[in-house]
């Protein structure tokens, strides 16, 4: 499976099911992490090249920062990409899921 296919699966299938209430957070995260099985450790670096930042996003973030706003990216994805995006946009915070390697199973997430 290529990196772009993984990104598509995460976005289209798991996220849609979670948004429709078919998956709770724990199940959604478990499925997302499951997609990473067998994927090279540098997958997040490879994904950076296929992420498109919306036109005008950088300018908007710079303008808001100049006005003193604090900004964050809050993502259902994974921390490495959230941190990268925060760096690209000059955001103050990045919050997303953390993945440790190797991934212990089963995943138990407290509510």
C-alpha cells in the first residue's frame, strides 16, 4: 500500500464513519493506528509532500499572529504531521494522537 492510499483510507473511511457516529473515538483511533502496521517509520515524512495547505492559510495565520492571536492545530491524525503543519503556519500549539513504536495491542484509551 502506498502512502497516498493510506492517507485516503484514513480520510474517507475511518473519518467518515466516526463523523457519522458509527465509530467512537477509541475505535476510530485503533483503526487509524492499525493502518500503520507494516508502514515504514518515515511515513509521516513522506506524507508531508502530499499535504496541500489551503491558499491564503499562511497569510491568514501571519495576520492573526500580528494581531496577537494564539493559534493551534487540533487533529484526529498524528502528532508528527500536526507539528509539521504548526511549523508551516507559525501556529503556537499542535495537538494530535501520539504513536509509540512498537504499538502495544490492544489499545486501551480511557474516557
